[in-house]
C-alpha cells in the first residue's frame, strides 16, 4: 500500500476516464425518462391499481420532482461502565479469585452489591467537554 502520492505529478490515476458504457446506459435511461414518468402518473391516476402500487408510484414521482427528504439521525452517545477483573500477579491469586467468584455466585446477591475484585472503567464520549 502506497502512502502519500501514488502517482507522479501530472499523471492521472484513471487515464482512460470513466467507462463509456456507463455514460451510454445513463443516456439511454434519460431518453426514456418521459415515458417512465408518464407510466408512474398513469399508475397514480388509475383507480384499479392497488394502493401499494399507487403509493409507490407517487413516492417515485415526488422523489424525482422534489428530491428525497433528508434523513436526520438522532444518536445519543453516553458513557458506558464496564467491570473488568483485576489482574493477578500469581497463579495462586488467580485461583483464589476464581474460588471467591464461584462462592459469590452460589449465595444470593444483593442488587447494590458490586464485586470486590473488579475495577470500574468508565468510557466517556471524547467529543464532550
């Protein structure tokens, strides 16, 4: 993978330009645009067409005439808390921690109780000041 400028100055990365076939297909589609719009209008105005077909045709016409409406995405980025086990220095410490965890799982746990062998890690959104 080349980092920086992969081509010499003045050299194009696409010397042939866009493929001609794509431009030809677009041109053909544009030539048939009036007929396609007329077909959509006839579906919208046809009372025998299903409601779904009429709505779909109307949507297509509106999207082309007035552009699709912008979609706004609301996202809440909050902070998250993860409980991570404390690293052990020796195998004996690890074994004792495992036994303590197993013993804690066997007894009823209080809702507000937090494990004593864990550290609290809080991750905050870096864009918040």
